[in-house]
C-alpha cells in the first residue's frame, strides 16, 4: 500500500480515538481505566471556571518559619492532595507566612484538609506484652527527647516503658499513661504501597525500609519474639501486631482493618513525609463560578467566531489547501483537548488563553507551507514537486518559530513555579502542549492530506483549486 494511505489510515485511527476521548460524558461515567491508570474523561476546570473553596493556612502557634520551609510544606500538601485523588488542588506560598490552597468544585474541604495537614510522625514503639487497641493515644520517649513531632533522624532510645500512675491517657480505652520506647520512626521507610492484608481480608500498607531501618527492625524483632510492636501515627495507635519470626528482609506491612480510602490516606502521608511546618486553617472562602462561567462562555464564543473568520479566509484565499488547513486545525484542536483530558490539565481562563494562542502557531505553519507551495507552482514545478519542496522550504521557519515559543513557555512555567503564580503556569503549559501538537499536525497531518488530494486534481484544475498557475501544467 502507498505510504501516503498508510499515514492517512493512522491519522483516521488517531482521530477516532481522540473524538471518543473528547465526547462529553455524564458525571457518573466510569471513564477510562487501564490497570492503575484511571481518568474520568471529563475536563478538569480550575477555581475561576468551576467555583470552589480557597483555604488560607498559617504556621501553628505563630512559630517562626523560613521561606524554604513554607515551600517544602506547600509541595508536600499538594503531593498529598494529589495522592488522595483530588488532582485539581493547588497549594502555593502567599507572602512570608501563609499557604493558599485552592479546591475547585469543593465546598467542604474539612476531610481533605484533615488528611493532608497531619504532621505525619510514624513511630514503631515497643509495647512489650501489652496489646494496644487501635485508637489508643500514647506518649513516647522520642517526642520527649526531640521536643517536636518532626523527626530529624532515626532515634532508638534505650529507656523502658514507665507507668504514670496519676494520669489517664485520653484514648478509646482506659490505658494508664505510659511513655513507650520508640524503636524506629517513619523516616527510615524507603517506599510505601497499598496491598492486601496478610490475613486475606481488607487492605494494608506495605513498606520497605532503608538499610539502617532494616538493621534496626531485624535487631528488635529478633530479640522480642511474641511481644507487641505497635505502629503509631501522630501519637495514635493504628495497629499493634505481635512479633512472630524475626523480620530480616527490611520489609513489613501495616494492618488495621483499613478500608481502601483509609489505606490510601495512610500511604500518602508516609510516602510524602512529614510536614516541615505544622499548619492550621486561618480562613476559608467560597468562590462562586458565575463570573468564571460567563467569561468562559464569552471566550468560547469569541474563539468560534475567530475560527469561522479564519476558516472563511483560508477557503477563499487558498481554496483546496485552505480546506485541508481547516480540517488539520480541527484535528489539532481535538488532539489538544484530548491531551488536556488525559494528562489531565486543569483548565483556567489563562490556560484557555494559552490554547487559543497556540492555535495561531498551527495556522501560521499551514500558511507558510501554502505560500511556499504557490511559489513553487509559479516557478514551474509539478504539483507533487511543489508540495514536497514547499513543505521542505517552509519547515525551517516553522521549526524555529515553534522552538522559540516552546523555550518561552518553559521560562514562563519556571517563573510561575518559582513565584507561586499558578495562572502563569497554566498559560505556559497549555501553550507548550498546543505548540507541540501544532508541530505534529503541520509535519504529519497537513502534508499527508495534501499528498493524498493531489491524486484527484487534474492538471487543468491547479489554478482553480490552488490559486496559482503552474507554467508547465496549466
């Protein structure tokens, strides 16, 4: 089969896939799931288009903080939120003491905030022969030795649990206050995954330790068979397994009758580490979507009007190549929107502006090709030669202009990341994706379509269909 038609077949298959992705779906649609990969197939709208809630966080108890500490905490909060599946959430540092969180589409963020702002101090404590029920609040010598909930290094104190006879622990049980020995802290965990409980029912959290953590675990489990090793998160017991055989391979499992959601929250907290700065909510604000929806509608109407005018111009001035260009730009738009859904990209007004600007790059590439094509026809080339030479001579200009735009997008994205300006990041990201797709459509789609349509063009129709006369064929 002619290579042109193989390429055309591939393009048609690609178009069928992206159209399937782009088709609007009901909110209850299951979307696309391939193994662990899942997408709802619905566009992700930002706070300015969808409405939602803004949350202002500040360090607890007016503690002194550094700019880097706030940046690290902001990144951990966003990673935790994304790990929980709330991928639209954006956290960014605001000023010298605040972190601003944006939750598009949510009006009650209490559960999410409660999960992501945990300090995340995980301790493995020596409970001796005492079983500690899940939910029991305990005190440890690690906290006493460090005076903080944020571990700086692995500590293995040597003191034995001591009972305080006059104070009761505020817990789900009436266990008297005890200071337990911390065997190891969560900083020695290298990787975390969700698995199935070893008992065969429910979910669990599997973890792998660092080399130092593996040695600590091996020494303790070897010397304390048939005793309890409680797993404590932020002073609350979540599991209290009994030590059977010595654990020498540096891996273990946290069990506790978890649901899938509970196991995921715990895994996220452990995976992304403890917060550098403990935070509390200072202010919450509901953002209505009415202004954003109105702006979005007006932007879409303006875009459709602009596309109609451009399409009319291309058809009148370039004729058959103009029709090819209109079709190629439509495919460009479908592919770009499909990528926005699959990545996914959170669409804001600034992001839509970046996409519309990249449409100009796609159109510009087609115009450069067609002007070169008409020039080659006027120089006496055959139609096939004119198409090949026109594309080759237009390519350096297309390449250089798009590379310059991509470099600018990278700079803008870096600036937006460094300054916490999510608006700039969204604009840069959608612009870069659009430019990348426009390069594909100009290199692959437009050229393939032109190569295929020339089979239906008779020599006497070149002037009428291409707007230029070939001195050899017309």
